[in-house]
């Protein structure tokens, strides 16, 4: 049986609002609504979400489709970038490159990549500690920490080259029995949840 990690899709960017309070844009919401009838979504027995608004909105769409509740875990939040606040897209991409290239150092006060990885892995492990391996589960969160988790599951060093494609709304899967990574990032539109 598989578990999945899904990143929230596109958000409504508002530089005057703290990033954790951004919600999904219409594009992001539409992308998730379009996959509600997919077998892998309908089969979910549990959903664990970051406490940030955009992740909770994404988790709520999946939860309604699967007929389950979702719970939030604050430790699944995105890497803490509050020290710089909102950065314009080009500046943010340069900062993200630096963050992944220097995992043991802080970019202008950001949470270090190694610390964000330890936090997301601990939250992931705690959520699965008593979870039955025959019940599909989804984790809904963010691209940065999702990439750090994926690196951990794959036994790979932290690297930007393992990051999701831009825009969000991507999924990777792992086997619940041994937490082995089963696939790289795939857009929600093409992810089937089927592994031979």
C-alpha cells in the first residue's frame, strides 16, 4: 500500500499578507477539484496537513472526496522564511537555490535546510508510527520541506535538483511498509497512484 506527499498547488500571492496565511488561487483550487474522482484520492483513509492555510484548503478538497477527516500538524509547515518576509519571484528563486546549496547555513535568518528536514521527517515518522500499512494516507504540505522529506526517503543529500517543478500541485509516492520512495514528483493531473 502507498502513501503520498502532495504539495499545495498555486496560491493567491499577496505581499501584504504573511505567507502562511495565503490561500489557494482559483487555478490551484481548480486543479485539485479536477482529481477528486481519481481512485487514489477516493481510496485515502487518512490525510495529514500542514497548518498553513493553503495546505489546509488543499487537504479539505481531498478529504471531502475521500470521505475522511484531515488533521493538521504544525511541524509540517514550510521552511521558516519569516526573517526576510515576502521576496519577489526572481529574488526568491535565488534564495531557494542558496538554501538548498547550503543546508547547514541560514539564508538571512531563514530556518536551515537541515533543521527543516529534521522537523518534517520527525512529523512524518510520528504520523506513521501507529498508522496501519494497509491504509493509504496522504500528507499535504509544501514544496521546500516536501523536497527535504523526499531526499530523506531516497537516501539522497539535500539538493535543489530534487525539488518539485514550479507551480506546486505535485505528488510523490512511497511504500508504507518500508517508507521506500516509489516515484519522483508528478503533477497531480498525471499521477495515477499505480505501481506494479
